[in-house]
């Protein structure tokens, strides 16, 4: 996954299918990655997936998401009722 930080720097975060990175079960074909935002601002996450179907047809899928990280405003100290 490519991640563009609020300062414009582009970095790559490896995605996994190991059941440990918000990706469901291990080896289920669902991939995930975990990241911790260091700064407030807009982050852009871009994913390009390529593969081959069981019939041998190559495919490509893409997605891009804007993630806004805001300043920490308050803490919740009690359970909601």
C-alpha cells in the first residue's frame, strides 16, 4: 500500500494475509495493514492489486482513500449509557 503523508512524502507499507493485520483469517485472500498516524492532516492510501483468476485471466484492481487525521480533542472516561 502506498501512503502519501500530509507533508507530501510517499512511503510504502506492506500488506499481509496473516490474520494479524485487520485482514480476517490467515490465508483467506483478504489483505490488511496497520499504521499509526504521527501527524494530523490528510493521508492518501493507494492500493493496486494484481492477480490471475483460476481460469488464467489476469486482472488488476485499484482503490484510493483519503484519511483525515484530526487533533486530539478529548478523552472518554466513562462507558456510554
